């Protein structure tokens, strides 16, 4: 069980809204007209991820079942999708209900191309500054999904709440060997808005979500990607 101090110091809430009927521009207008005075705080950028799962796809199954306690393993970077990845970051995304936290580790650069294989990842993990526990974890994982999307960032005037807006999502198969990256599914319709805030600011969060004309969802890009690309 997590004690309250650990929750307050390490975990944050992540509330997601899956939006299908509005453009990014329309969503951005709604955000900026919100009484909490959200404004853009960062330039739009492309987010890229390689998701890993066990051979039994335990992380995927945990998402399908809606397990309260779950962990996603991914490598994230920004900018170009293929070529030399100069600043990849290994992230363990740890969820407990609506609460979440990330453990992040800067990795050594690697190339993402047709020669990419699990050995590429294993070699990168081996020579990067990560714990022995992380290295051991990768003995039981395999690459499953490559995804990419555009992200915009907003923050409330009191700086207690952040919003990200993700659009133009794409999903590609990625396996242990011989990756051609030809199997691609593009999602030009769905937009994901995510409200993020510290545990201590939960009390006033409803004042924000109740004024959005969107419905809360448990949307997972990993789950959606696997369902669409492996269907």
C-alpha cells in the first residue's frame, strides 16, 4: 500500500478525454477560454515511443482488464522518427488507478532503421546508466509498438494544472527482428486531451473538468495502437 506522503510527493493525476468531433484548433480555443486561463507554454513537437511488453503481453492485458496497478515500459524521444536517436529516454510509467508517476533513465544514442532489432535495445540498455533491475527487466520484454503523434502544451495561470493535446497519431508494428515499418495505421480523427496535476490539487480539479464539453475516458495509446495494428 502507498502511504499518503509517497502519494503526495511522487504521484500525479492524469485525466484523459478522447475527442472525435472537434479539430485541434477548436479544442485549443476551448482551452484558452477556460476560466482557469490556460495558455500555451511550449512549442508543438513530435513525440515518438517504442512500447515494450512481455512475451505474454501482460501490460496489454492489464490495460484491457482495467487493472488498477500496472506498468508500461517505453523508450521516448522527440523530433524525427527514424535515423539517429540522440536523446532517447527509457520510461517506466507506473499507474495506480488515476494516479501515475514515471521513472526515467537517459539512454545512449541508437539508430532506428530497418536493421533495428531487440539486440539494438539490449546493447543500448547494457551500456547506459540504468539500474541492474532495469537491465534484468529487459530479459523478459520485447518491442511491440512504435507510435508517433503531435503534442501541444498548456498551463493554468496558477501553474497547478497542465494540459497536453495529442493529435495525428500513427502506429507501426515493431518486432524483435527484420523491421520494415511498412505496416502503419494513421489516426487523423481522434484527439487526446490530458489534464495533469499533483495529488494535492485534486480538490479543485473538478472545477476544471466540469467546464470542459468533453467526457472523461480511460484511453490508452498503447492499447489503441496494438488493437489497430495487430487486428
